[in-house]
C-alpha cells in the first residue's frame, strides 16, 4: 500500500514573533472571489473619503516682513533655504526646517523687483526700483563685518526681473530691454530687444540653457537664443502675460500666466496655438512655477488663491486658500517635490503640502503598502460618479464661488450668441474657432 503524506512548510503559516500578523493562505483564482469588484469599490470609496478628511495642506506661515512679499528664490543646493524679497527693499533668508528667518538684508530703496540664486549656491542677485543689480554672499557676514554686496551695477533704467544661467557665470535682467551680463563685467555682453515696451519677466531654459523667454507689457512672449544674440520669435496674445516658467523635463515646453485668468502651455516649436489652456482662476494669474518632475505646476493669482494643475489637464486638481491670505504675488515649488511656498500682499510666506492629504514623517512598511493599495484603487474607480464627485469637491471662499458662477453664465451667453449668429448667417461665414486658437493674435518670426 502506497501512502502519500501531506506536508506543509511552517514558514508559510507560522509567525516569527507573537507581534506579527497571522499569515492567511490565499488562493488568487478569480472564480473563488465572486464579489471582489463590489468589495474593492467600497474600499475605493472609503479611501477617497478618508483622503478628503485628512486633506490639511497648510503647514505654517513665515512672518517677519514689514511689507508685501514681491518675489522669492530657491537655493539650488539646499532644500531648507529659501530667499524672499519685499516691497520695502528688504531681503530675508529663511530656514524651512526651523521655520524662522536666519538673515535680513536691506538690499534696495523701493521694491525688490526680482531675485535669483547663482547655480552653485554661493551667492544670489537682486534687482530693485533703485536701478541697481546687486550680488550678495549666501553666507552671513563674519562678526564685526558689515553687510555689503559683493558687486553693485548701476543701470540706466529700472530692472523688473532677473534670472541666472543654469551652468555658466552669466545672468539676464529685463526692464526696458533684455540684457545678458557676465558676472565679471559692469556692462552687458549683449542687449536683446523686439518692440519698445517694458519687459516684466525673463527666464532661462533649464535644459537648453542658451534659450530664454521673456514677457512684455505689449502682450508679447518673446523667445531669444543667447548664441545668436537676436530674438527667435514671438507670440502675441489677447492680454498681457505676467510671467512664464519652463518645464524642467521637456526642453521646449513652457507655461505662461496671463491677465485673462488663464494659463497657457506652449510648445516653442509650434506657437500658433497652445498645447493646453488651463482655466479655473477668477482673476489675473501673477506667477507660475513647475514641480521638479515636470508633471504639474502651481499658479498664484490675484483672486487670493493658489491652484495646482496637472500639465495635461485643463482644470486644477487642488485649490489652496486661507481667510487671511490676500493677493498672492509669488509662488515656488520646492526641489524635493513635497512643498509649495507662496508670498502674498499681507506680508506672509505660507508653506503648503504639495499633496494635501500626504502623511509627513516616517511611514511603516505596512502603512506604505496600504497607501499604495488605496492609491491604485482610487485610480481604478476614479470615473465612478460617486467617487469622482467626492474627489473633486472643494470648499471655496464665497467671493471665488460667486465669480465662478458669474463667469459660467457669461461663457454660456457668449456660446449661445455665437450659435445664433452662425444659425442666421450664410453657411461658412462664421467660422468655428477652437478655445486654444481664440486667445492668440499672431506669431511673428
């Protein structure tokens, strides 16, 4: 008689210590789990609800400025260091881990119009209303040493913005024209101009480092090549662009923050129409900054809120606001992709989480696994009406809520008017214009 002995490996079901969970053997055959989808749907619904319960994005505010915060800059090497410039000419350097100011400089008379850090992180540059460009040491002065800039350049006109090259000792300023400077010289290497209006912002491309873009008051976005010493091309929009930001992962893509409440993502090779129009703000968009991954960007607006947009979506995934926050003038996304900083009119810099419901601190392996599982469930069921409604619902200040309602009525009225005009006109005489091309006046090369 042949006897077949059943054997089990104790490793598959015995706990290592009494604190471990009991190991339950599981057969993954779908036939044995007929109610798997309803069960997963319930879990996804609970995960979505809990995400909204734990969405507390505001972390802290950095107080200390005596006037509105006008500009900010990130330290290229240190995650915990950020610089800010105010409307009274004061520059502060902050330590984000301690959440306190570590140094204050009276840099300019009048507004600090722009600031940027050198690519190596040893010094930073500021421009102000007193027509000067100043270079400062990042380190605090020694005991008994006076707080003085390393270099001061006196210009002929007011400079409204500054940005540093990502790899070389070169920086660009803008005002009446775009000037490219060598750090060792007191006169610009070359001056670039196209038109005769004041330029509000200039930005170097982080990948193709010889390219730069600027925004002017005459509604232009102009692209320059530093090697040619001439402008490449420009696009004219319906309204003025306040600033632009290059995508750190895609060399030719940039996003422009416009006065008409929208943001436009362009591919610089095809400026005839934007890749995407991002609509949600109810007032002029004043600043924009990309996340280090290049998949999202954050925008600051005159409507007292900041919004986070995915690059490929037309509407924001998140809106942040507080009762005390006034017009948000500047915004920055930190280099570790975890936090957002915004500076506003009422002298505060606020620190937010980039992911509103993210748990900060060390996560246990089981916690991490549960979070990944919930994330996958939410992605799987994201288009189910109930889950979608809960995930997208946001409480807004009454002023923004009413303006959104009003704009929706206005858009609907415009659409109806166009429809009627087309209906009662000769066929083909009223052309269809897409939302993307509607806002572009011309492209000049």
